[in-house]
């Protein structure tokens, strides 16, 4: 089986990952109102009539009667209600759908953010869980919600949507484009079939202009075609099907180290833009790549960097020849067009070496080849002595070759009496193959010539001279020399291919190691230090990384860490940031700097610059290291961009959390603190008219309640700040429970408090004040949520490893899955908690106080009788097992 006949392992893995998963079909539209939901419901009805078990997970009709009529007849899974900032929101009930387990579920508006408190923040993540469970999903999406197109759409519509869906969702989905002409959509908008009349008028003047709708329509069609093309390539690669399968154009530009390659790249860019096609700039590494000069390598690196800046993918592929490598790469990439340049070489050169362009045109099928005229071939360079030594190898290589020939000669003299003279010639193939495989073609040819002369001088009569009397011996010498030449050619070719493969493997291993180091970085500072350390290690240089700031480039990481930059280096770094081009030593700008600065570019612009220099004041980057450096820069840029996006997302989540806490605090202050204040004011006014002990008692009770709310707020601040005063001493749990029950007796009116703590329970080392607050909040929580007239129990049980102090009530309990959420700040869960007043801080304070004392707290439910159980676990280390321990702090 050849490489081209072998199915792609990567495509097999992608297909295997989809086994057992449900299938996702996305109804993709250019804009709201094109009929995506209508089409989804219509196809869902057809599937239901065909016997498929279909349910509606969530459908937004937006008040359209026609859409609502299509929902009728479908089984609709009821939405779960979520209270958020005083509003009731309806969200898709993921757990109910998973339990129902239909064959197909209809989920409208894939780009939707779920209400806070949902299992997943985004609806597409709910869909992913349904697919993982083997359930098929139909969903709808507008093109402006696709992550990669968000900026493009915002650039011409002046509207940026916040809800986006990753492109990977579409890549693994079946896509049906729901499309209507822009004029028809505008008429629908005017008729009030999309928005209400007031909103429709405003939309026509902004987002729904004909030019915007036409551009959005084109984006939707192209994105669907791109997804279909990627899925088709996976299929043909996994089945090793031949052919380009030109559903979409794919362009490959063959580049070299010649200056004309930059013109090829620009021509490829123009062709790709005209066809709206992806394109790749590829360099084929052959045996001659090892003999390139520093200027050639730098020219090649500049060409690949230019292609990358123009939006191309870049690749460097080792191969036996340019034609073989380019043909194999085009076949693997399923390219439909190749752009290549043709040098104006003399006819005798093409007679000897052949024409790359002619051989490529003859060997590739179903691929259009664009041939651009190139520059005239440059005259051969005049070899300098150093260049000659590099071309012909080191003198030591020839010394070893002569030693091998001498050894074979000595062995032949020893064996001459026992074997035929013709077989002696075969011994000389050993040094020929050794020299060619170890030192290259020229050393192999030298070994062949030396072997022929030694065979003639020492073995062919008359021995001791280079004269050959027998014509048959002349043929033997010529055959030996010919075999030596052919063997040298083959051995040298294999060696060159092995060197290319080894070089490629080293580079791939270096990139893999670099990627692992960057992935393991926990934060941005560690990531930047890892970039400098790995680049310095792989290229044997000193490295610094600078980020932009209002005061200019700021040094953020350096290896070694004591490196500092002078003014000219900072100027070079600033120029590299501003122009997205290398600057400093070894570049074309500010060469007086000892450092070379390369920009770290992404689609979002230049994130920073990486500076390189050598201790020996030589060129910062050797020419043979340039391809590796370009790859390292690309990976470093992606890693920095990913880390910046993660930190931005974390900051956004923190802002959202602060907003949630602020809203919850305002809600608590406005409601829970206002209630006792209102009661106190009413009682005070009543006492002005009719003083009575009952009114005074009411004021006292509500004032204590208000004081407890304020204390909870202050305690929560101390918990989050880690500023809790601690005074640990021996504490009796029975006394602590009785004291807490006494202090909250007003809140527990109508409930019998039972203290079930054995006298044999030992003392514990805790802060009695903090433990008292914990029990007060637990009892207050039980008094508010327990059924009226039911008892509340405080019990303690000794286990092998701890004492468990529990507060148990008889009420609706805690909804499954919320046992940990009840301890979150400002959390008041659905059910009994939702119906009761409170700041949502009591249980969070219990958790904070308990952990400060080295305890743990957990929540659960009882079944007989039904109710909630909150348990404080006191570990063995805090239990006083000997009376003498009670005085130990």
C-alpha cells in the first residue's frame, strides 16, 4: 500500500470520535426572519410522521401564530423556571430531556446564554451533552453568531452580537441553509412578520438594509460550503479515495529560496482572493537544501513569513525531489490549483537535470498548474576555499575513507590465496558504501577511485604498477568504478533523505516539546517565561519578551533574567510592534541594535515582541534555524493570544459575578432589611399613640433581626477577607447547642427544639463564638424552612474519625444536586428557600466560619421523616480525648 492509498489516520480518529454520538443538524440563516424555526419544525413534523420519537426542547415563536401552530402536535418538554434578578426565566430542561431520551429533540436558538445557575453557561453546551448521550438534535443559528465571522459581520453592520458559537460546532454538523432573497425578507419585515412595527422601522434603517442582507447571505452560503468541503475531505481521506473532489478551490503555492518566490506568493494571494479559497505556501526540502547559503535561508524565511502575513498556511515538506514532494502535498491537501515559477535556465541544464515544471504538469492529474515566468538563472557562484571545503567535506572524511580502502587492501592480501581475484574486487564496495553513506556523494566517489587504483596496484598483474596487461582486468576496473559510482549515488541519496527526515523529526520534536511547555503554563507570567526559556534552549540564544504599554515596550520575561535593554533596543522593539516586521540586528531596520526583535502576530494584531541575541555577538539566528524560529513564533503568538482571551473571559466572569452579588445585595437590602425597618417604624408610630409592652417587644425582636442581617453582611466581609479573629478553647457541644437555641427562640416560635447530645460526647477545641454563630444560622435556617409545628433537632454523634454535629428539620428539604450550592453567597434555591425571606448569607457564613476553625460542613436530606440535615464535621485532631488537653491552646 502506497502513502496515497493509505487512509488518513487523523480522519479515522475524527470519525471514531463521532461514533455513538447523536447527529446535529443546524438550520443556518443569514438573518432573523428567514424561516429557520419554521423549517426546523416542519422537518421535525416529517420525522415524527416517519415514526421517529421527536420532542421540542425549546422553541421561540416570538408571538408568530404560524410558528406556534407548527409547535402544536409536538410533545413539548416543559421548561424549568429560573429566577434571576427578580425575573422568572424559562430555560430548556436538560435533565428532563436526558431522562425522556427521545430520538430527536428540537432546540431553537443555538447561540443563547443560559440563566445563571444553569449547568452550562451556553445552550450549545447543553446540545453537546445531548449529542454525547446519543440523542439527535435539530437547531437554528444566524450567521452573525458564528465565532470566526463575528468581527466580519460587525465591520459592515455596525452591530456586534455577544452570543457566539464556536466554529467546531458547525464543522461537525449537517448544515441546511434557510435562504430567501433580501427583498422578500425586507417585505416580511415591513409586514410585521419579524418584529413589531416600531422595531421593524428601526431595523430597516440599520441591520436589515439590502446591502447588509446581501453580504450576510453570501457569508452564510460560503460558510456552509466550507463546512461541507471539510466534511467531504474527511470522508475521502478516511476512505483513501483518489481525486481532488473540487467542491471548493484549494490553492498551493510552491516557493523556493529565490527572490522571485515573493512574487509567486503575491500572485497566489490574488488568486485566492479572487476565488475566495484557502491557500498554502509550501517549500519542498531536498538534498540541495542542506547546501543553501545563509542569504538563501534568510530569503526563504522572509518568503514564508510574507505568505503567513497574507493569510496563507505555510509548510515545509522533506522529499526526494521537488516534483515528488509537491505532487504528494497537493494530493494530500486535495489541491485544485498549483502556482509555480519557471526559471529561465539554459537548454543544456534542462537536458541534464530536466524541468520541474514539465515533470509536474505531466505527473499531476485534475489540478490546474499556473506557471509564472521567473528570473534568469544566476551564474554559478565562485567558490571560496571555505565554501569548497563545505561542498567537498572535511579532510578527516577522506582520511577515514583512505583508511577503509587500506584495510580492505590488507584483508584482500590475506585472502588472496584462498579466493578468486574477481571476488577481491567486491571487498572494495565496503569502503565505497561506507564513505557514501557516512560522508556524502563526493567522498563515495573518492572511495571508488581510490579502490580502483588500489585494486589495480596491489592485485592486477603486473602488481606494483598501474599498468594493466590483461584486457579482462580493464573491464574489472571499469565495472568496479561504475559500481562504486552507482552505489555512491544510491547511498548518498538515502543518506540525504535520512538527514532530511531526521531534521524534520528533530524540528517536530522541538515544536511538540515547546507546545507542551506552553500548555502547562498556569498564568501569563509563567507562559512568557516559558516562551523565553524554551526559545533560548532550542536556538541557543538569550531571549526577552516585551509587551506594549502606554510607556512603550515593557520587559515582561527574560532568560537569563538579568538581561536589560538599552534605548536603541527599545526603539527597535517599538518599531517591530508598530510595523509588525522584524527589527534589529540581522534585519533591514535599526541594525545597530545587538538584539533582533520579532513581532508576535495574531489576527488581533501584534501582542508583543520576542528579542534574541547571542553571547558571542554573532547573528542572533542562524540561517538554518529560521524555519524553526518562524514555527516557534507562531506557537508563542497563539499561546499568548489564548492566555489573553482566557484572562479576559475570567475577568468578564468576575465582573458578571460581582454584578450578580451586587444585584443580590441590593435585593437583600431593599427587601430583607427593609422589612424589619418597616415593622420597627410602624411599631414606633403606634407607641406614640398607644404605648404598650407588646409594641416594645416587637421593636426589640425586629431590631435584633435587623442586627443579625447586618452582622451577617459584616461577617461575610470578614470571611472573604480572611480576617476572622480566632480564640480557640475547649468547648462543650451541649452548652453551645443550648445557648444557640436560646438566642434564636423568637425565630423558632412554633417549633420544638430537641437537643440530642450525649453527656459522653467529649469537648472540642474550637472558637466558641464562631461555633455559636454557625449554630445560630443553621437554626435560623431550619426555623424558616421547616414545616410549621414540626420539631428541630440538634444532635451529635461520635464516629471513628470525627464528631458530627447536625441540625435536622422536617420540611421540603434540598433539591437534588444543590447540596453544595446552598453554601454559596446570596444563594436562595428553588423551592422552600426561594419562598422564604433572607439574605442568602447565613449558610455561606456557616461554611466560612467552619473552614476557618478547621471544620467542614455539608448538607443533605433525610427520607424518614423527610427534611434537610446540615452537619458540621469536627475532625479527630480537634477532639479532646484526655482531660489534660483542654488547657492546650
